[in-house]
C-alpha cells in the first residue's frame, strides 16, 4: 500500500529490490542444480548412429570414382581443343580450295589440277580427322556420364545412410528427452506449488518480500529455465499449465470481485459515523482514504465524485468536505488538523456527531 511518508516509500522500494535480489540468488542456485541433474541423453550426436564402416566404404568408392572422372574430363577438354583447331584449319583449306576451283573455272587453266587434287586429299583427311575426334568425344562423354551416374548413386547412398542415422537418433532422443523433461519437471513443479502456498498464506505478512522473491524464482524457473529442456511436446505442458493458471486466477478474481461488491453493499448500509471510523481507524486506512479523495473517488463506496468540490458523496452520503469548527475553512473532513489554523478536527467533529457542522 502506498504511503505519504517518504521514509516508508524508501523502505518499500528497498524491500521490493530485496525480493528481486532474493529471486536472483535462488535462480543462480537453481540453475546450477538443473545443469547438474543427470543427463539421460549424455553427449550423443546423430553421427553416433552412423554405420562408420559402410560410410567409409561409400566415401572411398565415391573418391575413386571422382579420381576416375578427372582423366576423362581432361581428355574431353583436349579433344575439344584439337577439334576446334582442326576445324579452323579445315575451314581455311576449304575456302582456298573453293577459290582455286573458281579461278580454274574462269581461266580454264588445266595446270592446277595436281594442286587441286592434293588439296582435296588434304580436306578429306581433315574431314576424317574431325569425324574421328567427334566419335572419340562421344565415347568419352558416354564413359564420363556412366562414371558420374555411379558417383551420383554413391552420393545418394551416403545421404540415405546419414538420413537413416538422423532418424534413428531422433527416435531414440524422443524417449530420452521425455525422461530428461520429467526429471527436471519433478524439480520445478514443487517450486511452483510452494510459491502458490506462500502467496496464498503469507503474501500479506511482514515477510512478503521473501514470498514475492520465491514466486519470481519459481515462475522464472518454469517458464524460462525449463525451456531449453522442453521436448517438442513440452510446449503443450507449458500451455496447459498456463491455461490452468488463467482459469484459476479468473475464478479467484471473480470471487474477489463478488466479495468486494458484497462488502461495499454492506458498508453502504451502515451509518456514516461507523463508516468514518472504519476509514480512519489506522494510519494506512487514513492515507488510503485521503489518497482516494484527492483522486476524486469516494473512500466509502469507491464511486467517482460527480464534482471534485463535492461536500457529500451523492451515492452513499459520506461527508467529504466540511468547514473547520474553528476557522470555518472548508477542507477534507478526514483531516486530523486544520491546515489553516491548526485546530484538531477529529475530536471536535466527533463531539458534533452525525454529518458535523453544517456548511
């Protein structure tokens, strides 16, 4: 509850800080305990489920195929270079041959027949060479394609082997995760139960900072610290707990609201003097009453005052403001002393009874 006294506010802030600090140290110790709980899953990884002998064999065959593929690639590269060079030479010789034929047709010179025949033979040899290079390239490409297909098959076999290892690892991990989660949940759930018990029975006591600190610790341990250990279905557990908490809080708050309204109705049926005594029976009640009036709220029925300067609540008839019995200055009727003349208000107003002096 807020207090108008500065020292009380400072102590309240310090106590809140103490509850947070208490929760921090609890979390430090709790984290160490959780980290040192038995690890059901150990340090296993999916590679532990691989058939290493089969994997090594497949990798070796894959590397051998890769080594066999490289010479074919080099031969294909050389074949393409030779084919391109021979094709360029063939194109030039063919152009020369056509030019000679055209010159002989125009001049009708029969002396060049020997040169033409030699050039024709050369072109035929080049054409045959290109044909052989093309056949050789086709054969190389066919062999290379076979090797690449075999290499691809080995790669797929390696991928299948790893996939099977991951599936086996995941299947085993589900059972291990469930065991690990149950172990950690058995540690955290009692913390929540203790926090619930403390909040229910001790939150209004002088030791409320420790109660709050433990509650912060338990909530953080369940909703944050436990998250790294939750299996894939652990989120359902957390959601279920959240739903239960929301339903429980909803029922509690609904009951509190009904009780509050019933209490207000009972208070409104009492006479003003009895209500006034209840509102100012302690310093805390007095501070709460004055704080509500300053906010324009009736301290008896909790309804907002129609006018901030209202002297009486229009709903329950509580006297809010009245003149000082000594100097007649209109002020809050719950003041102990008049802030104008210093006259003690409560004693004189109690002697007048009822609503006090008329305004």
